[in-house]
C-alpha cells in the first residue's frame, strides 16, 4: 500500500496547520476537541489564541468556566469548552497534570472517549493508535472494502482489525503521520458525497476505487435512521439597559446552550412543539413592527 506516498502528500500540503507546528499532548487535546464539529478553517483562527490564553493544563484547570467560554467564542458547541476544562481539572487533580500513557487509561477520564484517547496516543505521542471518527471510518472502509454499517459498529470493527494487525500492518511508519494523512484525505479527496480518486495517493490500493463503488462505503444505516427536521422559531428578545448594563441571565447546566448568557426571551411561535426552552408569549404581537434579525442553530431557523 502506498502509505508513504500518502504521508508525503499530507506533509507537503498540510504541515502549516497551527496545531502541527509545535507538538504537545495538551495542544493535541485542545486541537482535537476543537476539531470535533468545527471545520479546520475556523479552528485555524482560534487555536493559537486559545493556547496563548491557556498555555497548559494548569492554566486551563485553574481558570473560571466563564473565562474558558469567552476564549472559546467563535468555535460554537460550548459544551466542548466545558468538557475540555473538566478534563484538565481531572488530569491536574488525579494525575498530577500528566497524561496517562495508554488509550485505555485515558478513557477512564470523564470526557475522553475512544477517538480522543487514540488521537492523544497517535498524534500527541506519535505512538501506536488510530483515531477513528466519521472521516477516518469512511476512508478506511473504502480502502479495505469493509462492509459494515457506518457509525459505532464500523468504528469498533476498524479498531479490532487495527489491534489484530490486519489493517495498516507491515509498515514502519509514524502513527502521527499516518493518522494525520488519513484525516487530510477524508477532508479533501475522500469526502462523504464526493471521491476525487484520480488525485488520491492511495488509488492503486483502494478497494472502492478498483471496484468503482466509492460512494457505497461505508454502508448506510438501515434501521432507526433519524430524519432530522428543521424547525422555525419566532422569539421575542427583551432588551433592558440600565446604567450602561444589559440584563442577561446565565443558562443552567441542563438547558440548551448551557452556560451561555442570553437576553430574557419568550416564544412567539414555534414549529417544534417539544421545545420547552422559553416561556410562551401569551398576548398578540404585531411582529412586523419589531426589529427582526435571523439566526440559525442546529435544526432551528430563528427569527428574533
Ligand atoms: S481512491 Fe478514492 S475512495 Fe479510495 S481512498 Fe482515495 S479518494 Fe477515497
């Protein structure tokens, strides 16, 4: 398999990513958590600033949650920022600020799952590990023709094959370089709905390319597939300013967007009848007479 070619391609084009310039386990933890659900382009604009503000586990663990949330601004999905802070607190209090050396030990830390633990081992330490997320599962399923349903089952199967030396075996290469190159491939040429195989350094080895079944891998889920439905929310935001201060409230732990600050808000109308986030406005309102702006969060199209 042309893994060396793949790694050369990745090192030529992607070594300037900020988290690849100076390697530490802490930097890997921060970048990997940022990169879950946020694009490389956005993380590039935030990673170095975050590390300047919190250069190590200790500074992150001793910061207030609010300081971390402020530094996370622009990356979205703030639950990850709170999770990152909790991981740093745990590592400082239970492990004297040192990272455990195996994936299994790392997974004992609340907030670290198989993906992050393998990313820390493979990318942070350059030791044997395979950080399998949706990107890697797609690339590896195509490469080896693995006919398993995408998601946890396929990820578990890939890790089993990796542990048993049945995939990526017989190569003397850097696990850091391998993981990063596979990630680069999944982000560029080997995307979910488009495979640009002619440009791919692995095309001569790839099962899906050879059988012309690129988009058939990984297998789609057959049962229990959730259809995500979009909802429209009309909200009334109440702006109260007094003595140069704006009235806001902090959202509690179990609420949607927990930990963030929000103006007092009422629901004018919602197509999501299950939404219990805000109280309902009980009087008629001429919405057209109010200033309006549109935003969107996950499945909600919001008219404020
Ligand atoms: S040859 Fe095509 S399907 Fe195979 S790994 Fe490369 S881009 Fe993906």
